[in-house]
C-alpha cells in the first residue's frame, strides 16, 4: 500500500502509453501538492509502463488489485486472424464465480472504487490518461475553505445513460426516496476522500447484503463517479463531510464531431480555474496533431509550454 498526502490514480493500457507519458511529465512539472502517481495497467503492459516509474510514480497491475476478490482475466487473444475468413478483435473480459463475465469498462470502475486497498492517501485524484496539466495544480485548486472539491454538473433529460446510472446509484446506497436534482459527477480530474469511499463501500454492503465489489459487479450498469457523488449528496450531505460541490471543475474538456478540430475553439472554452486540458483519446486525431493542438491551446493561454 502506497503512502502519500494525495494519490493520483490513472488506469491505462498500452494504446494510451504516449498520452500517459505526456500526462506524467505534466504532473511532474506542474503539480505543487506532494503526490504519488499510481498507474494501473494490465499485467501484459507492465514492462512497457515500467519506464515511467520514479520517486513519485509507481506501476501496478489490474490483476494484483482484483485477484484478492476472486476476479481473473479471461485468456482471450487480442485479435484472431484467419486470412480470408476472420479478422476479429476481442475486448478485455474478466470473470468471477457467481458473477459471470465482466467487461474491461466495468473492471476499470471497480479498480477506482477499490482505491482504499492500494493507497492510504486521504485524498485520491483520478486523472484520465488523455489529460494534460498546463498550469500549476496547488492545494488551493483542490479545496474551498478546507473542503475538497467534487465536480458537479447538471444532467439533462437527453442524458439517458446518466439518468440510469443515477437511479442505480440511489438503489445501491439505499436512497431511492431522494428528491434532489440529478447531477453528473463525471470528469477527468476527480477528487475523492478516503473516509467517504470507505463509508460508501460499507453502505453498499449493508444495503445489498453482499460484499460491495460483488454487488457492483452484478449491477454492472453503473458509473463510479456518479455513485460516489450520489452518496456524498444524497446520504452524507456534502457540506458535513468536508467535500464541496464544484460546478466549475478543474479540466477544460473539449469534444467535437468535426474532424477539423480547432485549437482556437478549444482555447475559447478554457476558464481561469482550469489547470488541465483534455482531448478525448477516441477522437480521430493523430498523436502529432493532438500535441500540436494542445501546444497551440497553451500558447493562446499565454502559458509557456
């Protein structure tokens, strides 16, 4: 178990290695809070990511985190090719007795929710691979009057998946009678408190009668960030647990279906409170173009790259 004032957690895999290299360099340059950066990757990718290890950074494997709970990765090939007949890629699949098969997407959520098992940091900051810090990140950016920020944005009627995740979260924490507004707590730089996460785990176990990780694995259709946020707001009452709801967020995340991604358009959405930039890795953009775009956004903000 890692010891650090804050733990920055980044689940990743080999396709995002170059993004993680840039993220790691930006954290080393701009993070002004003592931290330990924890990279969690498949066992098969460990050697690739090991070159990023440093005094502030370690590499762990998904298998090491989950094997204690009886989850194991199914030995499927990444790709099956029979010339002229089959060319099929296989997504990551896991299995647990009594639960069945699980996708990598569910497993990644469980790994975040199990963070109390691999770090004793009081604060955990979850940062996606494709995020880049471009301004200093200080304690003042993480807190408001001593309360840790928790990103919170409205959910509108068209966000059907988010509404379902919110409904499932309320069931899991035994707060189905909650009458407050629905909010989205998903983001790319999200702060959780250790004590709150522990209470969330205990609450799910009490409500479902099953070990929390088993209950979540069976539910499947969840969002880890919405689950945590709903628990903070619907069960704990955020202001009483040193976590303050923050509609602004710390990351400028820009997405457009237009292939002609504009650095100028993204730069126009950057706010003074933003310390990080995010271009979704699934956007059809070469690594060179992505770096060029981010460099241009940073230049337009008047920050030395």
